[in-house]
């Protein structure tokens, strides 16, 4: 059976704004009431919870009902189930938003986080390439997550594969689109990036070449965010396994793939500290602690 690497595609939106001197007329809408969280317009208590936990503190729309105009029409997609949407929403607060709130500060994600999180129930499968799209980050404003329905919310490996590796990956894109990483990073393994055939590389081959995943070997910006995302979400055992395998690759007489990965990580660590005042070690410790102590029932009841 052919095994396909789950991957991400990050389109960047270019927006053009026109200016004018015309004065806007008065609103055509009269006596529009302010949003009331106790309003009966909320179909579910979940929508009220989303408003109170995403919109109010972070100015984020959490969309789970498959916004057709915000979806990719190149794929056959289905909505996230109501149960999975609830699980993902609670887990994202526990394993992502509260982590940054504790480590970086309460206003960081409010200022730099996405404005929209959109859940898709099914995978976005590209059979011609043998790949599956896990997520997108559009213009630093919207993150879309695919494959929610098959995910096991009690399995941290599933959660990382389908949500949190993707979230950290996509958010790192948002950060480097705001404050660019050092261009010297792009020269470290410039000769082995392969935007066309990266998916045919095994993880072992990619590690030996100095990449944390085969997807990282696609291009420099994917490489950069993969190092950050993998380091944060991988356990000590998983990260050391990558380094051990990478040590078997000989770049030259004095350099191994492990040396390359450690060089890349050092740049990522310094960039996060200097540009964003983020201690990646502290961030990782908090993520790893929460992963190892996760109790889904308590998370769903906000009892942690």
C-alpha cells in the first residue's frame, strides 16, 4: 500500500486597496441591536462559548459549519461534525491559546494570531501527487484545518498530526510574513530543496540531508516553520529519533545531517527570541506538559 505524506500548502493573498475622498453616507440600517451573548439567536450553547472564548478575548471567528465561499472548490469536502468541532475548539484553547497566553503574554495572539479559524471535516486529497493537504494559512488572517472527522481527540499523536503541528506550522508562517527570518537560513541546504519531488523522499532520506521532515525539503520557508513546529510538538524521544537518523547522513567529511538540523534550529531559536521575545524552550516545555497531562473530559469542561 502506498503511504502518502500529509502536508500543507500555504497560499499568500495579495490584497489591493483603493483610496478615495468620498464621504460615506449615513447607514441604511436603523436601530441595529448590539450583539448580546444571551440572545436566542444562538442556535447552540457552543456558539455562545465560541463567542466568549474566541471572539471576545482574541477577536477570532471560529467557523465549523463549512463556509462554502471560504473553502477550496478544487476538493470534495464535508463539514466537521458538531462533536469534533467542540473538541477541537476546547483543545485549541488548552494546547495552543493558553500556552501562548502563559508564555508570551495575554495580548500576543490577540495582536498577531489569525482572525479566522475554519474547520473542514474531510481531507483535501490530491491523488495525482499522492498527498493530503492538512492546512492553509491565508495572508496571515485565516487558518483552515482539514481532516477533523477521522481524528481521535484522545490520541495526542492524532491531535499533533492533524491540528497542533499544523497550527504551530501555520502560525510560524504568519510570524515570518510579519518579521522575516535571516536570509542566511535559505543558503544552508539550498542545493537540496525540491519543490516538485519532495514527497518521493523518505523521512530517513530527508533527515540525513538535514531536514526534520520530507515536507521541509520542499523549500526554505517550509523548512523554517517545520523546524519550529516539530521541535514544539515532538516528544523528547521523537525529536532525538530525528537527530539520530540525521546523524547517519554525511553532508561532507565533517558535517552530518544532524549538524545541519541543529544549525537551523539555532537560527530559529534566536529569531523567535530576538524578533518576538519568545523562548522556544519555555514554549515547548508548556506544550509537552499539557500534552502529557491532557484529560479530554476535563478539557471539555474547562476544568484544567
